[in-house]
C-alpha cells in the first residue's frame, strides 16, 4: 500500500512538472507590421569573371528561422532569388556545438578551430582571413555589421586571439588590420570600457583612418574609414530604420569605386538575429532577419548591375532550437516554440548567386565552404 501511495505521488509530481514545462514553452505568435516587396533580378552568367566577393552571415540563422521569415513576409523573401543552395556542418575542433568565434573563423579562414578562438587555429597560431588574401592581391576590403565591433564575427575576419572575450586586445587589432571600410557599433569598447586606458579611436586616426561616429560622417568619409555608430550594438531593427542598409550601400559604392576592375571582398553580418534568438524573443529576432533579407535585396540589385560579383549567404551556426508550429501564410503570422536559449548543431544553409555560384551545392564542412569562397578571390 505504501509503495502504491509513493508511486501515485511521484506520478502526480511528474504531471505537475510536465505541465509547468508545457506552460513555460507555450507558443509565441508574431506578425510583422512591415511586410515588403522583394527584388526581381536577373543573375549574370555563372561563367562571368568574379571580381568582387560579398559574404553575408546571418548569425544564428538556420532553415527554420528563414522559414519563419518567409511566412511573415507572406510567402516571399529575397532569399528566393538564390539558384544554388548547400548545407554547412558547423561543429568545431573541440565541440559538437560551435560558438561564433570558431564558426566564423572557419568561414573567414577556411580552417576549423577550437571553441572561442577568433582568427586563430586550435594551436593559437594566427590564421589569415579571406580579407587578408584580398589585401595581398591589391583588392579593397570591407566589413559591415549590426553588432559591436568587439563581437566574434567581425573579429574573425579582422583580428586574432585565442579567446573571443579578450576584447581589449581584439579591438586594438583593428588598428593594423588593413581593412578599408569598417562599420558597426561598439564605441565604448574603443574607449570607456577599456581596462588599459587606451583610446583606440585616436590610434585608428593616427593609422590613417577617418573615424566616423555618425551616419552622416560615414557617408561623407573616404577610405580608409571606420564607422562606430553606437556605444554597443546598433539599435534594434525595429528602431534603427534603414541605418544598416545605408552602411552596406555606402560600402558597396566606395569600395567598388576605389577598387575598379581589381575588385573587393566584403563581409556583411546580420549579427543580432542571434542575440534575440538567445533571448527567445521571436519578434525582435525575426525583425533582425527581415532587415537582413531586405539588405540581401539591396546587395542583389547592386550585384546584378555589376555583373561580376559573387554573393554567398550563410550562417555561422544555428540558435534557439526554433520550431514553426502554427501560423497563417495569408495573414503573415507565425506561432513558434523555442526549445533552447543556446546554439545547436543543426546544419545551416548556404545560398549563392552570381558568377561562380554553381560551385555552392552539396553538404560540406564550414571550413570547406570558407576555402571555396576564398578560391574566387584571385
């Protein structure tokens, strides 16, 4: 009798626990207030000469996040223009579930590395990113992100450190990185947040950079320029309007003008998709992704007019264990569950458009995708 009573009590406790978990994971519903039209572009022949390479990274962006954005925009995205699609496995050398340091470094340098490493191999030796290769070939280079510039992905392409949170050292690396056009947020990381008392904006200026602290100053500056447009990350997508799109458009304009037929390589990141997926905030996460998609549309329009630009869009990893469980395509509404507030090991998509894009198919390791991207920088 006592065993029966204990069993009933244990079962009841399990039911209560499961009920609490179910309530905690209740569906989140969202419909964007700002649906938009997508671009209609004609892709140049795949055998055209590749002069420019644009790498676009949606941080934390898997197929499930793109699927949700597609519903929110009533069944259309600028992603729909990409004729060649592959899948990327994102694990790093010492963990099945990567972080943005290792995940971004694999794309930037074409080599897997250890968790939290930024622009360095697992043995802590420096790795050359595709931007360094471009510089050695006389090409112009650029980085435009929505996060602070001490964050992992921009540092993967511009800096070197065995630990992504050695941010004083990472920010100092920008002084000698040689990248012609840099823009994002993070002024505090250059000045007041530093433990060493250095003002890296002054050091950037001494190295020949124009330091632009407003959008207006960035639009007026010539190369080399660093635009640091917020104390931390840029304002959220719901509040920043077209700020990020303007920084990307300015980069395309000035890099193409200054590089001529020699070409340029540029990395663009929708950085804060990941931040809000970590927070399980579907509204803010999706608005970041939709802004990234609008930026993709801008890039494709520019690349279609140019005719010699390869555009590759991918992610460094997947975040949030998001599932699309309900919604209405006609209304542009989604109902989702998050099963995690962290990264996961699900493969992420790789989209390619333009000359050379037919090489971006299949299921590959993230470092192999990085090497394929770099093979078009010549």
